[in-house]
């Protein structure tokens, strides 16, 4: 429910409206005149104002104009005399949303407030949608995904008030998108030329409170730093969490945000921070299609290759995998897929769920690199050999090992 204000110079009306609304479970704040209302209403957050027209010092119409100058999203309902059409018209011209004839029944006031609340919700929803849309066309990273959790996450990030919630927790397994979410948050709420400063938790002083706080303050006070991104924070000690919680209180009005990325939130301190959860990919399988296609197409464009044709059957197979390393692993798989010529069968597709060991990862990297360079030189082994600075024999051995045939790369 938004904040609701009632302005009328007659104490009896103020009291009866306040009591009647309270019985209905609606809290309203009353003011005896427009001047006091303008001084006290927090205009940073749009609400609903019900105001009498005929008041000493400042009329309801002047009040409406001044209030809307401060925040045009306020919904104003004016109280006019019976049959006073002229005043109602003037009030609407001044920007009022609705009018109510005095004397009014309380249920009429309730209906008018409900309508104004719906309008305010709609306007705020539009503002958020526009901001979200702007983010999807801005040059920074995009948070893709249409699963309910991703849609909600984007909406919550857009709606966040960074002056209230400047210390945040991003909770998610490896590769679920903590870093990209931090960048997205930073781009949303901080000046274009400010930066996200990434800091590994092990770099923080661990034994001395003053050193710990000074370390932070030095960075928090740099105007070009908009966000401190503290990653690998699972290693933080209870003591460091206590200091971070103190810092949060001390930095109440700080312009810099602190985002703490963590796999599992600490048991005691998590409620101190605004928390956002990034679900593992297996719990938002509907995002696999859009992410995979996006990564594969971006990789193809980067390597100047035609965009790969990804079949429905392939998407089904991808959706059925478990993706233990989440989007990071999906991306690796998609990039390899973009590099893989369509007629290349039997390729060792190592980016699967079982790909875990160091050797397997090195193999995958080697395979990806070879495919990329073979593509670039259309299968001309001499150029590949020169670029990778390997002997002819080594190159042949590697191609054999990865079952790569130069003729598959002739046409790009
Ligand atoms: N919603 C998303 N839309 C587009 N790309 C994404 C999304 N989520 C993650 N990615 C991409 O997936 C990869 C892994 O994401 P990121 O590095 O942010 O994960 P992380 O949770 O910080 O990983 P780790 O815990 O291993 O450090 C990155 O390449 C990132 O750009």
C-alpha cells in the first residue's frame, strides 16, 4: 500500500476520516494545511494525497501544483463543494487525478483511494519496465533468461534503492552469474563513468578490525568506485562478517555499493544484508534455450562464422543435462558448438557434465583453440602451425587426437 495523506483544515473531518480508514486497516497521515503537508511529505516516494480545496494560506489547487512539481507521480484526489464543477475542472487542470464532492461517504473515499492506488502501481510498474528495457539495450552485460526467478531477479534489481540497500549478498553456486549480476546492478544504479572494483575475499585483512575497516574505507571513499564486488566470500570468518556488518551501519549514506558474492550464506549475518539468489541452471531449465543460442551466436559472430543452426532436439538434449557448473559450463559448450562445423561428426564434445579434471579441461581448451584457428585459416595447416608455433608433427598428432580433419574447415 502506498503512503496516503489527508489534508483538511477541519479537525472533525480529519479525525473521522482517519478513524474510519483505520477500521478498514488503512493508515493515513493527516495535515491541517497544505504548507505543513508540503514540509512533511516525503516526496522522494510517490503516494496518494486527498486534499480539501478551500483552505486558508494555500488552496488545494496551489498545493496540488507544488506537490506535482516535486514528484509528478503523486495521485491527488481533491475534495470539492457540492456541484462545484468549476473548481473540479481547475483541480484536474492542475494535475489532480480525481475529485470527490463534500460531504462524502467513507466508502466513496475508499473507492477513490483504491483507484488511485491501482493507477500508481501501474505507473510504477511502467517505470520499472522502461528501466529494465533500457538495460537490455544498453552496452553493458545483459542478464538473459525468462524463467520466473530471472524475471523476478531483474525486476528486484531495477527496483532496488541503492541508498537504502548499499550492502548486498549475491548467493549462488559456481557459474550461476554472480559477477555478471553485480555488473548489471552497478550499471543500473551508478554513474556511467564509475567502476566496479573486484576484490577477492582472501585479500582482506583478517586479524585486525582497524586494518579491515581502513582497507574498505580507502576504497569506499574513491569517487570513481561505484561498487565493490567481493567474491569468493565463503572464506570470510565470523569476525570479518561482524566487521562488515559494522561497516554497513557506518556507511549508511555511502554512495558506493558493496556486493558480496557467496555460494552459501553465513548462518548468522545474512539478514543484515539485502539478499539476491541465483538459482542453479537445473532449477531454471527454461533459460537454457535462450542462453545457449545467445552464447553460440555471439561466439560465431566473434569468429566471423555463420550462426549455427540449433535444432529443437539439440535443445532438448541440453535441457536434460545437469550442468554442474551452471551457465559458465553452458557457455563453454555453446562456444565450442559455434566453432564446430555442421558436417564434423564424432567430435569429442568434452564440455559435458563429466568434464571435471584438469587434464580434461586442458583437452577441451586445446580442442577449442585448434577448431578456432582451423576456422580462421580455412583448414590451411601451414598457417595454423605458424599461429600456434608447433611443429608439423605435433600439429598432426593433436588433430588426430581430437579427430579433426582440415577438409571440414575449407569453407569457413
Ligand atoms: N543471466 C545471464 N545472461 C547472460 N550471461 C550470463 C548470465 N548468467 C551468467 N552468464 C555468463 O555465464 C558466465 C558465468 O557467469 P559469472 O562469472 O557471472 O558466474 P559466477 O557465479 O560469478 O561464477 P563463479 O562463482 O565461478 O565465480 C559468464 O560468462 C557470464 O557472462
